[in-house]
């Protein structure tokens, strides 16, 4: 905003300063809303991780539980408990390694959701700022210097929006590559277990 104010024609400096203050306030409000949105998204994703983990752990324990329940007769409760404890000791690492993968997948989805929310929020903020600054050129449309200054601001905003888009795409590509890199490791681990 300082750059816009400094580059404004002498007759527009006061108006540019006022519009800059409006833009800063819009940015403050947008950032506050964005932080709230990110918190909501994280809370929702944390709940989803919890919902995914419980069934995963239950599914992993079902086989041991079912086998333990086959014990019958005198002392069967003690044998059931002993078998189930042994079963858990044998498979506890796998249960939680697989669970960690589920958590990582959900975190990746959370990051993507937050990235999309930020991208949308920052795009809307850029548009609001553009509209707020556009009033500086009202009535000065015929002045070639003002037209050039307006075009420079529009070009700058487009470059910023393009850069944000590139960063978002690069982050998505990076996440996809990381996700693909973990699949061969999981397959290797599965082959080693066989």
C-alpha cells in the first residue's frame, strides 16, 4: 500500500492513503476469517482422523479376539486373556504403523483442504483490494500517466495471483510425489513380511 501511495500522482496521494487504509483493514478482516477457517478445517480433519483410527484398530484386533473367544471350559477366561495379550504383543507394531499411514493420509488431505481455503481467501482478498484501489483512477481515465499506473498495479496483482497459483500447484505436486514415494516402500515392506 505504501508503494501505491508513493507512486500516486500528487493530487491522489491523500485519496491513495485512505484507500490503502481501507485495503489494510480488509486484509486484517480477511486474515482473521482465514485463520478461523483454518482452525475449523483442522478441527474437522482431527475428528476425521479419530473416526478413521478406531475402526482400523478394531479391525486389526478382531482376528485375535475371535480366536481367543474359541477357548472354552474351565480356565477359559484366563486362556482368552493370555492369548489376546500375546496376540497384541505380536501385532502391536503393525497396528500402529498402519495407523500412522492413515493419519498421514488424513493430514495430507487436511493440508490440501487448508491450501484450497487459503487460495480462495487470498484470491478474494486480492480482488477486494483491486476494487478498492480502482477508485483511485476514477475520473483520471483520460490521463495517460494514470492509465499506465493503473495497468502496472493490475499487472502486479496478476503476477502475485499467478505466483500464488504456482506455489499451490507446486505444493500439490510435492504432496503427490511424497504420497507416491510411500507406496513402493509399503509394497517392499509387505513383500518382506511375506
